[in-house]
C-alpha cells in the first residue's frame, strides 16, 4: 500500500512553537545550506535518536526560514522488523516510546534555555496584558506536559496559579479548563501528587 504525505510548513514566528509540540519534518527529505550548519554547529552526538529533531529546533531558533517542495522527493519503506543503530536496536512496537524519551531531552533543553517570549512570539507581543500571559504560560505547560516533563509542568502550573492570584479578574477558558482536567486525570493515573493537586486547585471555583 502506497500513500503520499503532504509537506507541512508554518509561517515564520510559529515554527518553533509547532515543532516543540511535534516533529512534523521528515529528516530524509530536508536539504540545508552549509552556512546554516556552520552557524548552529554539528548534530548532537549524544542523541542516538531524534538528532534531526534537535537540529530543526536549533535552526529555527537561529532564525533560518523553511520552505517546501510541493511534490514527493523520497520513497520510504515501512516494515515491522527491528531498527535503529547497533547500540540501540529496538522493535517497531517500542519505537514511539523511545522517541518520546529523546524528545523529552530536547524539549527540556529548550524550556530552560529559551525565554517564554521566544517560544511563543505571538503572545510575547502583549505580555503586559494579563490574559495574554496566562495563555502563554498554559500553552507552555501543555507543551512540556505533552512530553511528560513533570518538573517543568508543575513549575508552569505554579506560575499560572501565582498569575491568577495577582489578577483575580482573569478566568480560565473552556479549553484551558479541559487541558487542566485532562492533566489532573493523567497525574492521578501516573502517580504525580503535586501535579494532581495544583491542577485540581486551578479548576476550583474562585472567590
């Protein structure tokens, strides 16, 4: 069975936020100018997997723009056998979990190195507005929760809690409450009491 995967590209200023949620760039399809690599450096050899994902994030952070070719450029054969480098061979059933482990390393690095305004430039334009900052903090919490970074998720939830205390007129939207409810359920299932407690607290009616 053959299928064609359409290329994805986002406007400048949105690529980093989108990439931090998901690696939507097929590594074997990419052509990068030498001067770009000269600027950001070589691939991170500590990453046995997801080296390309780390590189795309670094290139976007450096301000380089991406484009797409609107036609198939490679053919990829999918199979159910083992794959990966000799030092980290795995079965196809383990692939998603192993990639998530490396993605956590990459997103964690970005979380601590990149200011919130650089991750979410659309929101950064109006951080003096309490509502926009609330959106940005919850979006970043969603980003790190998506890769199961417990410490960073709890930290951002505390920042949200402090922000709401300073601005009692703010109210969570239905979508934001839905995210916190899902996060609370996940924290209970995985045994993260602090995350469960603060997400539950944020869902309580405010007086």
